[in-house]
C-alpha cells in the first residue's frame, strides 16, 4: 500500500488505528473530534505513519529539526547536544540490530517494539534510569517536532516514557557547606586572582543558587553591587530560557567585591564581559577550569560536592531560614512549587528542634535533671 493510501489516527482510547483509503487522500480523512490533542491544540487531520526510504533520510530530518530548534526556538547548545547524542545512540542501535527497514516501514507495532528493544539495550549497558529517561525524552522531543511539522506519527508517543530515578536532590549540611567555603578560602592557589575567582564561583552557587552555566555566563554588568542584585540571563527554560533576578547575601556581596578589586588591577587587563576570568589571560573562565576547581574541593575536603549540590544546598538554607516558598521559588528560578518541594531535605535532629518550638504560655511543672534522664 502506498504512503498516500494509508493514514493513522488515534482512537478515543488512545490506540492507533490504521485506515486504508484507496480512493481518498490522507488529507480528506479526519480523526474523531477532540481525540488528537497534541502540543496544546487539536489536530483535525489524521497522522501518517513514519515511512522513510533509508536511515540516512531519518538522520537528515532529525538534524534539520535540531538546527531549526537552535536557530528559530533558541534552544541551548546543551539541549541540542543531548538530542544529537540520543539520536546517534538510536541510529546506531538500528544499524547494529539490523532493524532499519522494519522501523522505517510505517508499521507502528514494529516501531514501538524496536524502541522498546533500544531501551532494553540501554539498560543492558548499565545506563542509569535517569540517563535512559533522558535519551528517550531527547529522541521523543525531535520526533514530536516531525509530527507537528510533517503530520507523521511519532512512534514514541505510543510508548510509556521510562521514568527517571526519583531520588531526592542531594545537598550539604550547614557544617559541610562551611567546610567547603573555608577550604576554598584558605587553600593556597596559584595566585590571589585564582583564589578570589574560585571563591566567587562557589559563592554564586551556594549563596545565590546559580547553576553552573549561569555562573559562567554571568557578566560584570549583571552584578549591581549597590542594589545587591544579580541579573541571571538565559536561565534554564523554554525558548532559550528566561531572565530572573537573584539577590546577594551580605557574604556573597563581600566575596564579589573582593574578587572584582583584584580583577580590575590584574595584568594583562581583563576586557571580556564575563564576570569570572581565566587565570591565563583575557578570556572568560571555562567549564574545564570549573570542573577542576570542584575536583580540588572534593579531594581536599572529602565531601562529594558538585555545582548542583551547592544549588540544592542554597534551597535547603532558604527553607531553614523560613523563607516563604513563593519567594524561594523565584530565587531558585523555578516555575512551580512542585519542583521546589523536591529540595525539602530533613537532616538529623531537625524534627526534634522543630517540634521543640511548639510551646504554650502556661505554668507547668518542670522535671529535674534526674527525672528527665530517667524518662
């Protein structure tokens, strides 16, 4: 049956239905009203099955999707790289398993089975649940765009997405956070500039909750020392991210002032706009230098600390300080309270300290030390 003679729609139960229509073009067929809800709107036209001549055609189509997503929608480079990595993994699986023809044939049952086999191969390779879920979502995001633009069914939409691991975000205790800051402050670095810069990088994550990329992209002009604010541009989010305002704690402000005092007087002069500078010359700090910094901190303190762990720790400190959730949500750059609530860590002793705050202004007998010990 030719491509023009077969259409695929979804029933009211969500099951795909292949319709053979020798005398009607796909555009003349219509799905039941309201049954095709995708991308926030209703598709009134049916979806065609995914049929392509070769795997190279699929590879080129997905490459075009990634290019448009970057150039038109402004998706970040990190997202595009994740999409490309997932695509390469899936195409390599199709080639190794010799299932290219079956996947490109338009048989949605074969397609969903092959995708399931791909997921199983990722598990067999000992990838984490979170990595597998990321691979699936990355491929799914690209095929959803193909579906939207070409009217071709995304086979991954017929499969339940693998669930990532649901472990709570890890954060440091207050004592561990203090040890990290003390180590970076007191370690003998190659120069005063390196020491001040590294302390500034750690401070931006721990005292303002900035993500790793946000720290590296922060400009000197984004730091308003008078108002004590940080303008975080191109933060995580759709359509190239969004801008938010973060606020300096008094300690963070002192860290930034001390760093800038050294930076403006260093030779050669730093003219690049980024706040954090390379030690070697007039270049911004790179990701490799930031990773090296955390390697030193982990080795020197024995604490398993990463940039995102410091961000989690900032969220924990906000909660322990009694900051309202709505305010914390804005400070963290979250769009929902549900995400913020994942950071509600409870450390040993917190329950007892919080329960002890329940007091009534009444006269009650006070037990002496021996009676309290006996109880």
